[in-house]
């Protein structure tokens, strides 16, 4: 059938929607490589295409094993247990190009480890206590022209309120409303049409509380026309009515969100920046990443938070970033040692999971699971000496002072970026540091930066990054420039 508004708002339950089977398990020992705060656990079998990751019990993590068709459990001591779903033929790959399952999200919910396989339109739930697997066919809808699945589950969101929601990657043919779904504890599935998005499609949902949920949505034909929306999950019947949040602020390809207190954080894929929205004040803030030489944009992808720290990966920069908004700083960690210098060596480190240990991430091409230890602070840091706010009219300049602290055994390079454009490259704001290299040594050391604003720059709030890098780690101080 065709996915349309008329076909939604129904509950799929009973025979044919869910079946229980038994997974096959294998146990291995991974090899760990560590550099700085980064540890990487190489998977014992080649080309496992790991993707989709979440935290588990006893400091372990679960992730999708796309080449095998299943989920894996990695423990802190490096022990790995693979759980292969039955019904996925072959011994690793369907062919030389594609894995057999497409898993972008894994969640622990209601006693099982769930993974959304949007290649097979299934949401599979493993009980690691008895190796049983519930195969949940979330929809039987078919694309009318290609007979391909018309609703592919994408991002799962386990809520504290007893259910689990998911977004989907539909094949819209014109006239249909986009779709989200809810899985209840009895494994019934309810599909909802979502109105109010225009031509945009839901990407990820997060819950602020039991009556307020936020979602990011994008228009595939015009990814610059994308926004943040809210809805009430308790009053949703056949149709969810989404409301645009944050005025006319438009993002470029928003792909993931997380909520920290009263602030929503969102990645902008195809850019070099993440943004935050303060629910109390209605203020948007852009946080540029530092730039790399081999790509025009760093492509932030998935974002999560833990203990107030906001973590995200920079797909094309091959880096993991952590923002401390209260301190006005950011740390970026290379995912390779030595750092890559060519985009051909991007390791496809895609999905992330924040935890008490730090940030876990998957490497599709590198065939490993990585961890950035949040407790292991870099040996050097940079901060604004006299506050991080300055105001100046167009066509004027100001000098800001920063302090470089700690110790560094390699030379530090001074870099800069800002929020005036999608790729965070300064154009109408000139950022002129007093020196561009610090020889090996220790702090405190002073760094002054002249910020020169062209008279053509529109009035508004801009974020300037002043970054020092030893190659493996980048430390950034954010400066807010109010052009009035």
C-alpha cells in the first residue's frame, strides 16, 4: 500500500507483525590501541561495518554489526560478544559494496537491545539473557513504483515513559505526509502522519518531558530550509501537529539533536558548525568547529550529551568534539594517529554514544569501536582572559586577550574560524593573532587577537573561535562578537 495520511494513525498488532527467534552468539577478544585520550578496539573480523551505538550495563556498549546482521556487545576489558540475527543469509556481506543490514541506531529498552534495520524495514530486539530476538515489522507499506519498502526505520528514541519512538526514511511520491512511529511495551506499532513540516521530513526525536517532544526535520530537495519543531505525544491521534520552534531560524541539513537542561543542541551536516537553542530565552547560538585543510566543511553528524558536556563527531574532519558551553570552550580529538591529511582516509566514524567514560563512536571503514576518555583532559588549554563578549560597530576593530595554560611537548599552531558562513571560514571578519605558533613549552602565555569587522557585515551575534592545536588535539576558546 502507499504511505499516505489515510493509511496512518492505525496500530499494527497481532500475527505477522512480530515473531521471536534465537540469535547465534560468538565471543572474541579485541585488540586495543591508545593514543592520548583516544582508545580504539579493533573488531576481530574484517569489514563488520559497525554503526549505531549505545551504552549498556557494566560500562559496556552495544552497536550494530551491519555486515553480519546483528548487534555486538563490547566490554571495557575488550571482550566482544556478537549476536547474529537469524534470517540474514551469507557470511559477512551481501556483495562487495553493501552490508546486509543498514543499522543507524541501537537502543536499550524494555529489557532488550533494539536496532533499527532500515534496509529490511525491521526493528529487532535482542534479549541477551536468553539470546531470543523479536523481529518487529514496523510497516508493510510499499513504494508504488519500485516496490521498495516505503518506510525504513531510522533513529530510535527510548523514552522514560514506557514506549519507544522512531523516525523513518520514507519514499515520498507527492501528497503524502511524512511519518513517525511509536512502539508500545506490548510491541504494538502506531504510525502517525506529521503535519506542519511543509516539505521537510522528521530526522530525530528527543523528549523534553512526557508532554513535549522536539524533532529536527529537513527538506531533502532544499536542505537549507530545515528547522526545529515540537509536538505533544500525548495528544497525537492519527496525525501529529508539529509547531516550528525558534522563529524563522533555518538550519542546513540538521541531522541530530540532544537536550541539556533547557537547551536544545543540533548538528548541521554539510556545514562546519553546531547550533543551540535556549528554550527559556529563545536565543540561537552558533558554535563553529575549527577547520581542516583537506575539506571545505567538517560535517558534524551525531550529537549526544552527558553530565553537561555536549559531544559530537565531525565526519569529514575525522574528529570528535566536546563543547563546554558554560566555560566557552571546545576540545577536538583526532580519530587517527597521525591525523589524516587527505579526505581519502576518512574512517567513516558516524554514530556516537555519550557515557560516564566519555564518548564512544563507531568506525564503519576503520572497523573499530572508539572511546574518547572524558576524564583525561588535554595537557594544555586556552581561555579568554577578560570575558568572551565584545561589541563593535561594522567597520571597526577590537583586541581581545587570551591565556594559554598547561604544558605542550609539540609546537602549537594558532587557528581561527567564525560563524558568519556555513563552512566557518572568516571572510568579512578578519581574525589576526599576535603570534601563530607557540614553541614547545608551558604556560601561562598571553595571546592577543585583533578582530576587524568589515563595514558590509550585517548586524548580529557572531561566534569567533581561537584555537591552538598540536595536531592530535585542538583546544578552542569561543568569543562572542556582537556587531551593532
